[in-house]
């Protein structure tokens, strides 16, 4: 996935298309033509009064634009985001005015926090009515302002092409993010003389930052002199397409690599230099050794509080190099010693030849010693529990072993999400679609159908909790209608497990509103014509997963999980990353 | 340590940009003590001048977050010694109060104020100056009976004038490669 690269492609097609035919067409039709020029072939959305002119025209373009009707606008938003994460091209999402637009907000915010390019198109009431509290009028521009990279309203058909061109350029360049264009109904009906020019430049916005070689040389000196360097790889590595460069860098310098949740597929986990996930439920070694490292090289990550734990006790021994495309993220949470405000791939490519070859075996051994401790205390009991109830970790491991990393892994939010992050072995071939910054329950099911719509050429497997599943389960209807081949693993503990864990650990075991009486999920899937089976015994597990993966269409496997299992290790709230809790009870 | 900062910034004159800027400040609980918006020396470019009181660390954080906004061209942060700034104020005072004694003469000579309008009931006095000077004059006029008092937000230029001009030049040069035409007036 590489949004920058798709941007380069932009420039070349621009030459070809800059003198597109001029003809009188409606604003609605112009919108669809603009999308086609931007390489869009799939739209997720939901119709309504104000956007009807656009939907009417969609029928005429159904050979080039596939519209997937979700069952809720939130679902459309998550699906469009997942589509973007799988294809590397901006997702597109349509919604009508008023409630249609407000239903998108969670999805927009989710894409914003995880830096995913999605172009949201909302319809607005006729321009003369805007501001009058007309039927289904809502100020979506104002509402979406804090959660979009940019937004704009269009009230004249003639402004549609330029605004859409800007929207795509802004969404995918620099640090990617969602944008929203609100188009009044009369602008959709009005005619314009159509021509399209891709946007490649905005005066007030310059996503391409000149490279300061000096800083990169300083970074090389710092790395070459460090005894205990540690790389922290984030989503930015994937967004900038820098995974190969990261690997080359780590190998040349013999530097261990830890990853954030969204950065997990940035580095192959079977690699000897991979030392695990950072943060609250991350691995023992990288958390503890963050506080012994003498140099931290943070690449495309933003020192989220879930990663750093208590900031006052974070990385006290380390100097910090921060390679990050968004200047506002540098020195925001953690004071750094060297900032390199640029695209990760550019920086790593320039840095690589300046690096001295080293092995740093002694430092890497320290990670392995702690790994052993974590394996004995946490990983083995979780993945090979023996006679006990089924645990999430062993389910994830089973799927991981069968797929060998060659899959698109989707998750919802909660304990199961952390189990996937901890026990799925991601590789160069994996894509992870999960809600990181927002932690949006209900993300998983719609995201899985969005991911599968991107034709990734590998299975799309969604791990979803019983709680989150019921937040957006209406999307089973979408999966049924379009026969989208998603494989759903419902990890059912009959609890809002993650909240229950906190209640157990920090609220004296008082389970306030976290236990759920659940429906028959297999019957529910059956009602949607989706094949399903339930697993209650360990012996059935791998066979059920095999059946699921071999099935042609969508398939749901519900696994009955021990009700009160905890995700460990844990950096408890307020604790330092080196004060990890390994066992509880 | 908290201190007073003047944030001056240039933006495209797009609808909504002011909301986006204030959202960044309100999220961090920073009060805008004064704000002035006007067209800058460059056509189509708005200039905003805001006064805030906060820590050096925080002012830098919000300034980079503001500069990151797509429609913001450039942000400058200055402490008070680095700028020359003025506010303007209008005082509407009862004529009876002001006419007694030598007040009127003092106004012009000591306070460098101007008389804008004289009627039998009231006199309107105008003064530009820094915040303290304007507040001082208000105290002086208070005994005469102040009917109305308004002051503007702050406008400011930096002491290193070069900085701004150089940036506008850069913009202009960058512009040569770009599609939109930019006219620099001074
Ligand atoms: C929309 C939303 N509401 C509430 C939460 C808070 N929350 C985080 S995890 C969680 C429990 C999730 O339960 P479930 O989906 O069953 O997953 P489990 O933790 O049991 O694996 C809740 C309520 C959230 N993240 N998102
Ligand atoms: Mg659950």
C-alpha cells in the first residue's frame, strides 16, 4: 500500500486528461465523471432525498462505478476506509443530508485518527434553504470540521470538478486523511460545462517537504554510535511504502524493531530482529527495554498514550530521533532530540548508505531473555491452555498457522483485537485493518466487507467480539446481498470483555453492565443466508477454520471463549512501560 | 511559564478557516484575548492576528497544528518585545464632564488622542496605542462620565520586517511553478 505512489501516477494521467471533453452535463453526472478520472471504481453509500440526483445518475454509470449499499452510513464509512487500507487508493463514501451525514461522523473520525484517505460526499439541502433548519438540513461542515483533514461545501455545479480534484489531492498526499465535500441538491441538478483537471498543487498546502541531508547525517551518527538502539515502527511506514527500506535499515544496523498496533505488518514478525508490539497490551521485552534503550528511532508513529504509558517515566535513557511526515506530531507528546519532518521512505532511503554495519547481538539477546519470560508466563498458557476453556490466543494462533500471514486481517475493538495483535504472525504479505486511534467498536464487520470489496487476492478474516458484532451486525445484509466472501470469527465471551477486565482489575470486580445475553449467532447468520457454525470444543477448532477458509462465500465461525479471561501483559494506566503486569490472579 | 503571545497568520480567504483555527485553541483551553482579521498585502490572502496567553511549549504546539491546516499559508508566533503593536479605542464621554478643567487640552497633548465628534451631550475621543496606554486613558476619562468605550483587537508588525517579506517572496517564487497568479503589492 502506498498512497504517495498512487499520487505519482496522478501526475501522469493528468497530462492525458487535462483537456477532457467539454460538454454540458448535470452536477450529479459531473461528480461521477470526476470520480472515474480519479480512478475510483467502488463507492460505499446510502441514498436519501438530497442525494437522489447522484444516485439516479449512478444507474447510467453502473458499468464503471460499483455502488455497495450498506445497511447504515457508519458501515459505509468504515467499509470505505478498509477499502482504502487494502487497495492503497482513497475510499469513497456517499451519504444524504441530515441523518445520513451525521451517521458518518464516527467513521470519519475513525479514518482521521488512523490517517486513512477517504473522500466523503454528502448531499445538502437546496442552497436557498441552507441555514434555515430545513428538513434534513444539518451543518455537516461544522460537525465534521474537527475530524476531517479538509472539508468544503459546493453550491454551484461549476465548482464540483475543482472541489473534487482538491479533495482527492488533499486526502492522499502528505499525512493522508479523510475529507468531506457537501454538495447542495440544486448543484447536483444544475448543468455545467464539464472539464476535469487533477489537482497537483495548492498554494497554502505543501505536502512535499525538502529533505535536510544534514539531519539525516546526524541521525546516522547517532545510530552508528548507539549501543542499544530500538526502532519503533508505526502506520506511517506502511502509508509511505517504506517496509522494504525499514527492513534493510534494521538488518544493516542490527537494530531491533518494535511496532505499534497499526505498524504491525510493517515488519515481518518471524524476522530475528522483530521484538514485538509496543504499549498497553504489547510484548514484554520491547516495553521493558524501551526504558533501557540509549537511542529510539521512531518512524511514522506518534507516541500515542497507549504506546508510551506514563510519559514522565518514558525512555529515560534514550535520545530520540523522530521521523514523521506531520510536523505537528513532533514534540507533541514526547520531546525529541532530532526531528526529521519528512516522508519515511525518503528518509530511510537516504539514511541507509550512511549506516555502519553492526550486529548488536548482546542487545538483541536482552530481548530474547525477556521473551522467554513472557512466553512462559503468558504466551504458552494462552496459546496452549490444555484442558481449560478455549482462549482467544489459541484461536488466533490456529488461524495464523493455517494462513501463514497471507491474509487480510480485520478486527473489531476489545480483548479479541489485542489477542489478534499479539498472536497473529504478520508478514510482508499481511494487511491489518483495525481501529487504532479511535478504538471504534462496530468497525470490524463493515470494515471486513470493505476490505474484501478491494479484491485483495487473499482471504479477508475478521475477528470480532460479541459486543462489537452487535453494534453493526446489520451489515450481514450487505454481505448477503453482494455475496462478499468475508470470513468472520466471532469470539464470544458473553461479555464486553475488555471493560470487564478493567472492572476486574481496577473496580473491585464490580461488573456493571458488561455481561450480555446474546442471540444465537449461528441462526442469525443463517437468517442472512450466511454459512455458519459454532465451536465449543478445542478439538473442533482447526477443522472449523479449515472449512471456513475453504468455503467459497461468506462464512461465520462462532467460538465460545472462556468468559473471564484477561489480556496480559498489561501496562496499567499511569504505569511506566517498564512496569508491565505479567500475571494477574 | 505562561506569557503573552501574538500569533499572526496568513490564510486563504476560505469560509470556515476561522472556525478550524479557533477549534484548535479551544481544544487546548486557550482563550483568544483579541483577534483581528483583515486582507493582507497580498490579494486573496487574509491576515489574522490573535493574542493568547499560554506557555512557550503550548504556543508552539498550537502554532504547528494551525499551520498544518490546508488553508493556512504561514503562522508566526511572537512575544511582545519582538513586535510593534497597536490597538485603537473610542471613548464617548459626557460633554459636561469633559469641558470642565483643562482635560481637553491634556487629551491631545499628553495622551495623543483625537477628538472625532463634539455635540452638546457627548464628545467622542479616539486613541491608538498599546493596551496599557488605552486603559490608562480610560481611567483618566472615567471621572468625566464615560458613556461608551470600545477597543479594537491588536494589530502588529514584527521588528524583523524581513521575515514576513521574505516569506511572501518565497510564496511568490513557488507560485511561478503553480497555477494561481499572486500579486504582491508592497
Ligand atoms: C463504540 C464504542 N463504545 C464503547 C467502547 C468501549 N469498549 C472498548 S472495548 C469494549 C468491549 C468490547 O466487547 P466485545 O466486542 O465483546 O469484545 P471483547 O473485549 O469481549 O473481546 C467496550 C465496551 C468502544 N471502544 N467503542
Ligand atoms: Mg466479548
